[in-house]
C-alpha cells in the first residue's frame, strides 16, 4: 500500500492516455481529519478531451482497486484530483500460517 508509488503509476497512465497533460513533479496531497482518506492532486498543462474522461476514470478505478484501495471522487477539469481511501493504516499484527494473506 505505497501511496507514492500508486500515485506515480496513476499519473504515468494518465499521461500515456491523455498525451502528457500532467506534471508528475507537482503532486500535492490533501489530508483531512480522516487518516484513511487522501486526495492526490496534479495540475494540468492542457485540457483532457471529454471523450477520454470515461476511459480514464475506469482505468483509475481498476488500478487503485488492484492496489488494495478504494476510489472516491475523480476530477479531471482544471487539475486531476483523485480521492483515495486506504483500507487500513497498517497490516494485521498476526496472520495464521494457513491464511492466504487476504485481509
């Protein structure tokens, strides 16, 4: 559950689909009082066409779900803002040897 690595992969994928519209070095995190909620934001260098919004949202949701997180709001106007919900702050303290590692 490395948030930085997940966000780097997301912005690379967005830049691949939308032709380098985001600068990966200008990422900011917005954290609320909820420790499991994080909003990652990247400013846009150019507009993302409306026809790419739905495929980008679908790709972002699938990518984040594969990393063990959930996605809330996804904004693609003016800046890319993705609200991520972590499933836990840390892993379990004990796992039984017969468990498959799933939470």
